[in-house]
């Protein structure tokens, strides 16, 4: 029974770490088009920039949350291992 609990925490750590890496990879894939100094910005251009920044920020916050979850699972796993 105790071994199954430890295995469950090991899997939770691995899944959380993989999810975190995947979310940060997705956030890094968001590219914003470069703008020439001779180009005039309009509302649609600004909207695209803000949307891209917002999506990246959302993905980064989700990645940070899953990293924190992996850390919590790791601490619980270490405590269970210490108590055993």
C-alpha cells in the first residue's frame, strides 16, 4: 500500500515536470512580428501584440503553477520516504 502511494507521488512529480516544460515550450513559441521603423502601427497591430503577450503570460503562469505542484509533490514524497 505504502509503495503504491510513493509510486503515485513519483508519477505526479514526473507528470507535473513534463507539463511544466511543455507549457514553457509553448510560451516560447509565441513570436511577435518585428515592426519596421517606417511602418505605421494601427489598432489591429497593437491588438495582435497585446494578445500575443497575454497568451504568453497565461502559459508562463500555468507553467509556474505546475512547477510549484511538482515541487510540492516532491516534498511530500521526500517526507513520506523519511517517515517510512
